[in-house]
C-alpha cells in the first residue's frame, strides 16, 4: 500500500486496457467464459499481458473479470473458481516479473452477478461468491484488488466490505455510469464518492469510473468525482461505442490520438490512474502512457461533501379495481381475425361490440388478442379506445411471445401514458404457421417475468434497474387455468405469480368447479380471483374444446346435456354458464363473461348472473 501510494503521489500510473476485446479479436466469442482461457489457452492470455507491458503500463489486471462462482455457473465452471483465478494471477505475475521494471498486478473483480442474475440472488449469496474469489486472488499474490464496473452501489459496498475482511491489500473501487451520469442504481458521482470513501476508509487506494462511457463521458464523471472525493482517482473509459460487424463480431472505432488527448485532460482533472476498458488495445495504452508522462494531476478533493444513501423506492399500491367496484361483473372481448382487412373499419366494428357489451350491464371490460397467423389490431390499442369511449375500466392482456423485453417495456409505458393501467400477463402461444407450427415461439420472459417487469415499473425502475422519471401505477393481473391437465404444476406457477407481485388472477373459461376449488385453496385469499365463463353454443363446440384444445376440463355431463339439447343448445349453454357462476360465487371475487358475436347470449348470461352474485355479495357494483 505504501509503495503504490507513494508512486501515486509522484506521477500518474498507467493501467492496462481491455482484455476481453483483445481475446474477442483473437476469435473468442463474447458469450463464453473468457476467464476459462486461463486454463485452456494460457499462452494467449499471457501474450495480451505482454503486449500491455511492452506498451508501458504500471498496472496489469488479471484475466479474472467475471470469475465469481455465480457468474461461472452460467458456463458450467462453478467448481473451477479457485483454479481459474489462481491461474489468472500466475499468468499476470509472470508477465509483470518479466518486465524488467516495477509492474503491479491487480486482481480484477467484477460484480458477483450479472444484471439479469441480480434479481434472483441475495446479498448473502453475492458476498459468499466474492469472498471465495477475492480470497483466491489475495492468496495467489496480487498487489492490489481492482473492483471494476459496479453499476449498483450496494454491490460495490458489499465488495469493499468483503475485500477488507478477506485481505489487507489496497483497493481500487470503480463504478460504471450511464449517459445520464448515474449508475444503474440511480446514484450520482457525489453519492458514490461519499459512500465508497466511508466504506473503504484507509484501504482505498483510488476511487474511479470505468466502462460504459467513452472518453468524454468518463471525463465528465471524473470531474464530478474530483469535486467530492479527497482521494486519488482512477479512470478507464471505453473506446466509444461498439459497431456490430457480423452476427457475433463487434469493433470499436475511437482512434488512438483522440483517446490519448482525453487521457491528458483526465489527468489534469485529477486522475492518478489512467487506463482503458472495452475496445481499448495495447496501441491505445501506448499512446496514453506517452501522453500522460508530462502532465501534472490536479489534487483531488477540491470540494468534499457527504451525500446520503438513497433508500429503495417505495412501491405504489394498486389502483384498487376491486375496492372501487365491489364484486366485478365484466365482459371479455377477444380480438380475432376479421373478414374486413381495413384496420379502421375493423376497429370501428370492435368499438360497436364494446358498446354492446357495456349496454349489457358490465362494469369491467377485458380485451385480449387471440394468437393467429394474420396481422391484427393490438389489445392495447383497442383497450385505449374502448376505455375512452365507454368510460369503464378495461383489463388488457399482454402476451410475451415473440417480444423482446425492451419492446414489452416500451409498449407498456406507452399504454400507461394513454391511461391503460390494468394488465393481464400471459406467456402466450406462437402463431400456428408452417410445417413446424410451434418452431418460431420465442420468449425472453414468460408471464412471471412480465409480472416482475411491471412491478419494477411501478417502483420506478426499468428491467435493467435504471430509474425512470416517474413511477407507473399498473394494476397487475395474470391468467391461470384451473382446468389444466397437470393442475399441480399450474398451481405452482400460480403461486409464483402471486409471489412475483400480481394484484389479481383471471381464470381461463371454466366448465367445472373442482379445479377452481383447488385454485382458491392454493391462493388462500392473498389476491382476488376473477372467473371466466363461456356460454357454449352447442355440442360441437364442447366436443372441439374437449378433444382439440389442450388443458380444457370439459365434463362428460356437459357433453351429454348438449348432445341431447337439439335446437335449444344455445339456451342450454347460457343456463350452464349461469349455473357455474352460482357454484363459483363463494370462491371468487368476480366473473368475466366471454363475448362472441352473439351479444344477446351475453345479455342473457349477465341478466341471470348479476342478481345471483350481487345477492350473494350483498352490494351493488
């Protein structure tokens, strides 16, 4: 610590540049565990270190970024943590010892988990992973620990605390910032400076910024750090933004002279350690070493303040559809392929149907787009019009099939801005086209993941943890199927949806109540349940649902009744729906009656259902 600190007081130390970029340029895919090359191709890793030594660096970082047990588990290397990290130190140490001058070896430590893993791990698990990795690095003989690319302040503090428990080595703590000047956790340089300096104490060799931003953005963050931290500063920018040149190949285009010119400005702004991150090469670092050798650093800490830590955002409660409406009596409208290809005419037709449904006496309208091969109007677009036109709450189904998380998020924020706040989450099914009709189904998240995304938006953060300008107020629902063939598996998923944060559940249309009773027992009153009812048109429809639609529980008794109902089949179907509503009324908090082109049948179901459910509840809608 004394040796490195003394040198920092005398001159700027040059750190190396990217390891992953150079390994990628050598033909290694970025989606593999590049740290495993310490074992499978140590000669290649050594050649990268040698190139940086020859470029004039003072600090080599081990090829151990992403070397925690939790990250390595994604690639099948969770049992090789010690071997990979130990080998990484040995390769870097050999290159440093061969330099013929003093070159320090920094043990590179990333956050213990990726951004996507974060939500599925606990602080205890992260700390344990960091403890094992940092312990190996320290025991293998590094000179300092470099904490790199931390986007969440709590994880950086965890890493600092673990490192100070495991070893007495000096620490370089570097956070990564987005273009808005904030970390993924929403903290600015001022808060990072105050918290890190307090957490690390006299073990902090340097505080800094690395990755994500290029030279200009990194300089801006560095200048703000310099105003609030009376400690040496470090900076390792990216070489600008990457350009995709092939399906799995990326290149950076920031030229060497430009990068070196900004390195001089960074030193003048207070940087005591300067290097590079993604996209930088030994040529970039060679230019940096030449450029900063004659530049005198501005003393850090021109203004030191103490910033309070931000607390976790408070989640808004749901709007309260059930509290406002009592027992819900609604209609469910499915948007299917229409004969008219003109979207405006089709939407007008749907709007007329929505008006019919409203006049039938519902206090809620549910809208869902059925899967199909043809393009059709989205449920969100239709719901926006129906809600404005009819002035009643609209529940809108959103399916995740074929949509990226970013597209889902953008659509949801747009829907919220237009007043559509009640979402029913579903994984959905791919359109049935082609020789292998289900081959094109793609899901980045399923319905549970969509629930989690909506919960995050209500908390004011996006799926990456970035803070939004405001919070949404979605009321979150999810489909469940009490008629599923494997009902135990369905109930497990239902419990997962409840735990993920849904505010209500909606069943698929039911034709018996045994499964509904088991569903109600599994939910145990934690969230309201709406039951969907469908008035069967006749025996053929019932038989089709029984034999051709998966996970529909169609009792033999119903098939038999409809088979012998003759011309009265439609009326019998209505009566069966009403009977189911009466049997289900003590188990649920509302009903949604399926709507088809026959709104007369809907009116009849509602006419019979409303008095029964309302007398049972003892309140008006």
